[in-house]
């Protein structure tokens, strides 16, 4: 302090006012005020819920965002109240099948012999003949005579690794002129869905061209090496020819690798048909007492 001959004024207290008449905060007050943090780019204090200059709402420390207190969907699903609720299963009522002498019910097997051969290259239709008489479920009435014709259809194409083709048998025609809508799948003798047969994977069609061109490439490379070894210093360039052979092999393989396999089944083969619906003959047959 300079000795000017004047008495210096007493120092202002920590909680006094500044030169502009405003209250000045003490270090403790500033420390307590700094414990309230505001998130966002703001230039002046804002109240909770107000928007900052960038248009985003400002959230103060300790302020709980609305919606976080509610349970999520997973929490609600795992709540105790939901776990105490059992799964409701609809009941099934029994019914009485009347006139059992007129019905062939679902699950019956029909034995059949193919009239036409089957090839999976393209979609097509096929036919077979019943090899056994088929009676009603009470074994009293002959409903489908041996020799009845059954017509079916199949979609062409099977995937690599498959050895069966699905055939849908659509209609039965009896020797007496009775037509029955069947719409049931063909099976093998053990009831497995689909018909098996001989599968041609077309190995040579798929890989033959590539194998041939690869062989040509090897011969060209061998000839080039032999010519260079015995050329007394003269070099022969067969690189373009070898590269062309490799490119041709790649193109040939790319064009033929996706040829699908072909399944064929010969005419005369025995198959089975799994009846997928109840067949009702009450509209075409009438029973009378036998004397």
C-alpha cells in the first residue's frame, strides 16, 4: 500500500456488493451454485423444460425424464401379474359320424399303380389306377372299385440334395362314373410325403465343359514350358492363350453349375395316397337291404 497520506478504505466483505451495487457471490456460494448442471449449449440460465438455443430441451441434473419411469414392453410381459395367467386352450367337442357306410375318412391309404411316368424337368399331370378295392370305414360297402382312375399333378424342378417330388392327387373316377374330389398328397409305401425315384444330377452337363477347358489349359501350359526349356534361349509367350482358357473355363462353369437335378419315376411303380379329407358318398349311393 502506498503511503499517500490518506486512510485506505476497509476491504469489502466476501458477501458485500460490487461497485455496480450488485451482490457479489462468495466462493462458497459459487461452489454451491455450480452443483446444478445444465446440459446443452446455452448462454443463459433456463428453467427446466425450456429449449436451448439449438432447439433441444435442456435437462437439469437430477431431473427425471418423463417416460423413463414407466415399464418397458419386456418388463410388462415379465411382470408377475402376466405370469400368473394361464394359456387358454379352446376345447374340442366330439361329434358322431352318422351313416358310416358312406364315408372314407381322413388318414385312409389308397394303393395305386402309376399309369404314366414322371419327370421333374417341367410341371405336368399324371394318373394312376387303384390296385385294391376300397370299402367304407365300417367295411360293409364297396365305395371305390379296383381299377378306379386317379388324376394328379406335380410341379417341375427339385433342388440339389432332394430325392423326392411332391405329387397332389386331385380327383378319382370310378368305373361306374362316380367322380370324387380328392386333393390329397402322394406318399411312398411307408407314408412319407412325396415320391422317390431315380435322380440324375447332370454331373457331366454341369462340369464337363469346365473340366475340358481346364485340361486344355494344362496342355497349353505344359507345351509352353517345354518349348521354353528347349528353345536355346528363345522365349515363347503362351500367357494370353492360357489366360483365355482359364477365363473360358470359368464362364462355362458359371453357366452350367446351376442346372437342377432331374427326378424320374417309371410307369407301373406302386405308390400310396394319403387321404387328406373325409370323402362323403351319400350324394351318389343309396343302400338297400340284401335278401
